């Protein structure tokens, strides 16, 4: 069917629906609508429940000065980048180059662990299943290939593999997880189909990479925060494992040591560097995802991430709320 025909058919259907919903049917202009008004005991039943609780209303902060300062700082680095910040209490965000994409690399270990937990929730796999490390599982990357020094024949549960994968960004334990979930994953347990992600470099099954932006990756973290894909218990467990990340020189370095940060670092073969996480500032949680692209291999990017993280933390905690 031609596209124009489909559009005309859809338009006709919408018009008919609108006429019926408004109580006007051709030939019966004065027929009244039978649709009942929405009623509920709650005063704002169609809004977020927190709206009815004045104690949960977030402070109104003017983030425009922070927005301008972040853009100036990142422009001064003279590197391609993608930044997304969101103040979680009310959704106010800052974006700079947020549509720029690059190889996601280790960032995608988080949604793969989410898929594993989803399959367990559906009863298709057990997190207590034991996997054995085979020669094909051992990864040769000098940093993230096998940081826990697993050997051929070592055994661990899928739960342990997930924890190690998120803590150390371990490629070997990731391989154990992929071996078990690839054959059974479907649309109901595939977070890539549920979130704002685009498979532009190939498929997960063929071990090809995914292009992702900071805004896209933010949807993964927010989905954990709001438990929109995994159960609240499993979302909490995954976030807890992200707290244990061994990477402490980027976003974590920009906030006080008593502030919890659930984050994932990515380091791609195309000189893409990233760190994305939820900063659990008491009463003022926020999300930050920063990606830097085409960085020379000799450049130490950690100070860039630390500075952006500190800029945001200092502003959130020092800003005077608007009246």
C-alpha cells in the first residue's frame, strides 16, 4: 500500500474517532457522548504520585549558569564530546553535543547485566547457574580483558559473573554471561529494544559494537533508577554493584568521598572515553554522562571528567533555589 494511501486512511480513522468521541456521528448531530469523565479519589490521579505530597516537591534551581559554564569548559577542551546532565527530582537537564555518538564499548555491560536479571525474573535462567571459564572466554585486552585473573576451568555463578563484570569491567566474565543469554534472549528480555539505544554498528550476537550518545546512555541509568525494566529488587542490586566500580578517577573523583556514585566507565578502541553515573547527593540526586571522542592515546582524560563532575556537584550544592 502506498504511503500516501496509508496516511489518508489513518487521517480518516482519526477524524471518525474524534467525531464519535465528541458526540457527533454523521447523520446524528445531536447525539450526546456516552464517555464518562475520569474520576478518582486521588486529586491528581493522572500525575506522578509525588505531586500530591508537598513534602517531596523539589527545590527549583536555575541551572542556566551551570549550563553556560559547562559548555564553555568543554569547548575549551577542543575535543568532540557528548554531555548529558539531569537533575532527577524534576527532570531539568543540560545537553551539549548530546547527539554525538561513538563506540559504546564497556558502557554496554550494564544493559547486558540488566538482560541477565530480566531473564532470571522471567524464570528462563537462574543467577545461581554455574559457568566454567573456557579458552574462548579469556579476553586478551591488557586492562579489561581479565582483571580478576580467571583461569581456564574456573567456575562461578552468573550472579558472581555479573558483579565482577560491573565492578571491574571484566570482559571474560562478560563472555560467560553472553554465552548463556544470547541463545534465549527475546524482545521481552532485551533492554536494547526497551530503551533509547540504536544498534548502528551491528548486533549483539555477532559481537559488534553499538553507537551511543550520552543522552541514550542516560536512559539506561534512569531505567535502573525508576525500575522501569527490571524489578525494584534487581534494579537495586545492579545499582549496588555499580557503586562498587573500581574506576575512581573520573566522576567519583569530583565529589566528596561520602557521596555514593553508581557509574560505568567506557574505554573504546577508537579513542572514545566515557563515564556515566547517578550521583546520590542526599535530597538532590542527579545523573551525569560525559563522553569524549578521538582523544590521543597519550592524553590523560581523568582530570576532564573530574573537573566536570566537581563543577556540577559544587553548583548543585551551592545554588540558591529560586523563590
